[in-house]
C-alpha cells in the first residue's frame, strides 16, 4: 500500500511540473501582441487574476481599453493569423510521435521570412541533435502542410508544388530566361504564342512566397516589439515591452471558498488559484528571459547599434549565454521583434543559419550570397565567372566555401550557370 501511494504522489508531481513547464514555454514563445490577447482571456476566466492594460508607446491610434470592459477583446481579436499559428494548428492535429512532432516544430522556427526552409537536413540534424534520416522524412511531411510551398528551399520549388501543368513547370525551371528574354524561351520550349501566354497567365496566379498573406510576412506594416533598446549618453539600456500588468487578485469570495468546509468548493478554488499563480510565474520568467536575451544581443551587436554591419550570431552561443535549451531559444527568437535606435527588427535578423569566417570577421550566409551576386553583376559578360572561379575570389577574401555551396547559393539567388549567362 505504501509503495502504491508513493507512486501516485510521484506521478502527480511529475504532471504538475510538466504542466508548469509547458505553460512557461508557451508564454515564452508568444509575441507580445498574441500574449496580450491570451492574458485578456485568462484574466476574464480566472477571478484570482487582475490585469491592467496600457497603451503601447509605439502603438498609435488605439483606444486604451478599460480592464472591466470588452474593449480588450475587440482590440485584439481582429489581428490576422500568423504563418506560425497556421502551421502549429496543422502539426498538433497530426498523428506523429513526440520526436517527430519536435522536429516539425523546429522546422517551423527555422523558416525564413518568405516561408522557405533553406537550412539543409544535415545541418538541422547536427545542430539540434536529430537523426538526419528522420529530419529528411519530416521535411517531406512538412511540405505537405498548407500553404502549398511552405518548407521548400526556394521560389522555384514552391511554384512547382502548386501546379501539375508541364508547360508551367517548364517556365518555372527557366524562370530567369523568362525574365530576361521571353521570346527566346518560347522558341526554346517549342510553344505557340497562345500556349506560352496561357502558361504565363497560369504562372502569375501561383504564390511565389508561402508566407504571403499571413500576419508575419515581410509585407506586414505593423509589429509590436517585445524588447526595447534605448541609448542615453552613449550607453544602451534594455527593457521588455510591457503593455499589461498581471497580478494575483485579492478576491474575498474565492478566498472564503478556499477556506470552505465544502471539499468540492475548496478544491475548485484551490485549482483556480494554482493556475493563476502558475500564469503569473510564467509571465515573470518570460520577462526575465527576454531581458537576458536583449542584453546578450546588445552586448554582441553593439557595433551594429552604433552604425556598423550586423554580426551574425548562432543560436547555440546565445542559448549557452542565457542557459536555455537550443529549441527554446529558437522558438522564442522566431516570433519576436526588437526596437533599437536603428529601427525595429525581427530577432531572426541577428541570427544566421550559417556563419563563415572572412578577412572582415564573421559573415552570414546572406552576406556571402550578396558577395556572390556582386561578383556576377560585375563580371565580364563574354567570359562569365564559373563557380570554381567564384570559390577562388571568395577565398581571397578569407571565405572558404566549396563549389557545391557556391552553386547552391547561386541557385537560391535564381542566377543561371556561367554557360547560360555567357553573352554571344
């Protein structure tokens, strides 16, 4: 009997701990706008909580809500769904194992602003300690989610998944030629003008960027930063953007229920109180974590804040600095923005999937791609640079990349090979 009781107690403690951890992770992952909406809902349902909502310093044209009115819900419910929310709804509905779900959730947070997954399976497996074959399998599962094209590596792949028309697929495959010389491409594909025009019309109906239309796409004009950086007398200060205060309410009615002799009433009130306390604790931990994250970013990006170029960071080094797991930091970074003296940026802006050494210091994947584009833009059009020659030119700048990587980045830039670029 004693052993049985002991086992039950341990299971109960584990369940409570798991629920608290899950709540903390959920609160940490949400950006301040989504969290504001959730706070309004939870406070309305829990009499042990009370909240005061403030007008954000950077939010304009929005009436300050009364915490006792329905304005809070009206002001927050109309926001558009993010791509991340849309994907999470689908992932949580899948019948997959825990590790497979973890991989899918990681893929969500590795998407770029267009909804593409440019990090190869091998790098994902290495960085997040997954088996490569499982990552590859889950990437294929991920690509079957909507919007069609999400998780693809580039525009071409995303467009191809949206059509079964071979003529349209041929146009997509030669999209650079379509942009440069459509008549030449029409002859090359042996299409009549009617067939060509109809295929182009169908192509224009496809969505090149899966993130288009969602609240977190690059075309979204309004964001609310979670972290604020201000400069005074040459020094930077970090703040967490707090547009609400949540605290435990001194509710006499429910306090009496906790002390009630009726066991059912007492248990009901106690559960509500524990949920309220856990939620407040999670909000406090979120604030503490974002403050740490902001301070690390300011420390490592001080040169950028003073006008220089951004220093590409790795998720692993920041995770080690603030003593959180890599996946938790990745999820926190994926949804949030930071307001700096140089403007508002997504936290993803400071992180790169690949960081390389160069004579100029650390350079990101995007900077390398910019260098490749610059070299090609300024090449001799009669003798265009081969991928091997680009390798050598970058090597002279201290950037050591293989020909395969150069070819991959060139394809992501939608730049044809040297033989196709040669002017006759």
